[in-house]
C-alpha cells in the first residue's frame, strides 16, 4: 500500500538517547528541560524570538484567541481543517466565512472588507497547504479596521516570504506538529507572537491559568507539551532540511508528470515564498478531464494507493454548522472541495511509485497522454 503520508521519525537510538535523562530526572511534563530546550531550538530554527509550545496545534489556536480576549465575529475561510472553525466557536466567537482564491486556496482578500461589521474583531486566515496568504493586503485591512490577525500556520512550518519567516506576520501564528505534518513532535503545536503580555497569558492559559503557587488568574485548560513530545521535536528538527530537499524533488517529479494534463490543476506557487512542500493536492475538473475526483480516488485505491479529500467537506457544510451557513456564498471554496484530491506525498516516496500514480491518473483522462 502506498500511503498518503508517512510520519517522519528520527533513528531509534537517537530518540532513546534524547529521552535518557528523563529516567534520571523523573520530570516528564510541566515545562521541563526538554520543553525549554525545544522551545529555544524551535524559535532559532523558524526565526522567532517569542514562541510558546502547546500540546497540539488546535489548542494553540484556541488559547491564542482566548489570550487576545476576542469576543465577536472572526473572518476566516471554510476551506480548512475542522480545527480552525471549531477553535473560533469554542471561544464563543462567530466564524464569518470568506471565499478563497482559485489559484492557491488562501483567503480572497478582495472579499474580506464586505464581511466586516461593527462586531468583527479579528481575521483568522489559513496558509493552506503551505500556500501563504496575501499577508500585506490582510495587514492593510486589519490596520484600517483595527482588527487582530491570527494565522493558522499549521501547514506553513519553516516557510519564508521574501526571506522573512512566516511567523513574523500578523499578531500571532499557530503551528501544528502533529504526526502527519511536515515536522512533528508526535502531537504538538506552537504560537509565535510578538506581544510579551500575550506570551504570559499563553503560558498561564496552557497550565490551568495558574499564575503563582496560590494564585490562579485565568480560566485556562491543560495544553502543555510533555517531555517525550519535546524530545521528539528536538530530534526531528535535525532532519527537517534534509527532508525538505527530498520533498522538493518529489514535488518536481509530480509536476513534470501532471503538468499540462487537461482538467488536472495544481496550486500556483509564488516566487516570493520559500515553500516547505507539505502536500500535493490536485483539483479535478471532471468535464475537462473525463473522470471525476471520486473516480480517480477509487481507481487509486484499487491499486493500493491512498489519497485524501483534503479538504472536503468545507467546514460550513459540517452537520454542526450547516444550519447556520449558506455554502453557496463561498462558491470557490465549495467547488474546490469537490475537486480536490491530495496524493501521496512524503520525503521518502519512491520515484517509481510517483510514476505509477501518475500513469494511473493519465490513463483515466479522455485524452491520450502516452
Ligand atoms: C493539523 C491542523 C490543525 C490542528 O493541528 P493539530 O496539531 O492536529 O491539533 C489546525 N489547522 C489546520 C489547517 C491543520 O491542518
């Protein structure tokens, strides 16, 4: 079976070596040595001086919204993982869905201003698939209307815009280190922020709002990263660059095979962005191609090849939200979700496997590409 992704793991001995001290210290969580070291290394690596680690990417988003004390409407996109929308709702805020761009699935900045009301407090855009949002346009809008900007940067680890680390944009950016992401700490997440006060709140909120031994000042939760996860992050960080090089090669081979096939579209890359090559979504235009997205997925499955409809359905179509939203108001997000298929993509993916995958897809076209 060719799986859709393969979790990055360091050599077994290297990890064992990293966790050895834990058997001496008996300190397994609560911001121990590994946590401190990982937070430091991470900040250096992604070029951010203010970073707070979390148990996962989702809690990072939930807690940063709470740390900013946001109450009201938050403009976001429905073309994302459940986490983004849930984090808004679980903070007692109201998601207001903006449509996405055809070419890269990030928020369409032309459509943001129309959605702003007196209740709007923030914009929560997603750097989806590692495609970076139009950060300058978003900043201009946010400045004009005095809104916070929190990026869901779960897909954007290690990326740069014009040489500037992606976490530098907005009031905060949230990263995920889940096992399926380009960089993992088994489960994990981080917030990159700029305001010291927000940092203190994040630190407290992830530990029940505890401020001092006998002082609890915030309605926090438990969202601390433990020492084993931190150790995994420390080890995996050493392999990020090497894996990135490999993923870039995998990406190129896919593109060589699939470019120019009528009805198969891929995301446009921007010259200004240094990508992490985290996913390979294709968008199937059934009329032009001659087969549907679902038919391609089934054919791949019959050949022992995994793939994911990532993202389908859009979050405004979820059972828990659909009563309150009209998805036809975000027509591009709705259509893209019906066209998308994420193909197997990871650093060690065999070139022969990529050939096989692309051959199967080409064969399904109504045109002859052989
Ligand atoms: C993975 C992901 C998250 C949540 O991260 P976890 O670490 O799994 O909690 C949030 N947003 C997006 C877009 C994601 O892909």
